C-alpha cells in the first residue's frame, strides 16, 4: 500500500487483498502504471489477453447481420520471482 500511495494510488486494504489474491475484473490505468513501476515491468508482462468465444448478433426480425466482435478475457499474471 505505501508503494502505491507514493505513486498517487490509494487503495484500501481490502482492495489490495483482492488485487493480490484474485484476478481483477477491471483495473484503472493509474493502478496498472503504478504496479508496473513498482514491479519494474511492462503491462504485457502482467496482462494476458485471450479470445474466449464468439457470438452471433441477432436482430428482432431474426436476421443475423454478422458476428459480434470476439469477446476477450484478460488475466493478470504475476512477474517471475514474486
């Protein structure tokens, strides 16, 4: 928490606990930048993007105008050695 606070990111103990123990559903760019600075790494070393599935868009008339953009799920990875 102190290292984050030095970089202007103030998270509660609970938020830090959840950030460390569970993959976050969302994260602010400020928090991501602070973590990268603290861990001396780049965002691509922490985030992995995977295509999960692809759905087809349906209209009220039952027509299918085309596929929706691929759904992407991200996960936060711990840098080596932590």
